[in-house]
C-alpha cells in the first residue's frame, strides 16, 4: 500500500507520462510501433 500511495503522489495530470515528469537528462525517442489490434481476427 505504501508503494501505491507513493506512486499516486508522483502522478502529474499535465505530464505525458503516467508517473513522474520528463527531466532534462531523459532521452525521448519517437518510434513507429505497429498496432496489433488491427491484425486480430474479428468474431462479429
């Protein structure tokens, strides 16, 4: 439960990350990731 409370404090609704914020020392790279949802067989 302590971990959950600590992570809740790290959440910033204005940040693009789920927890924490992007720091100047972080390296952010854009990648092309194919969607596997489109490749699934639909039953209906």
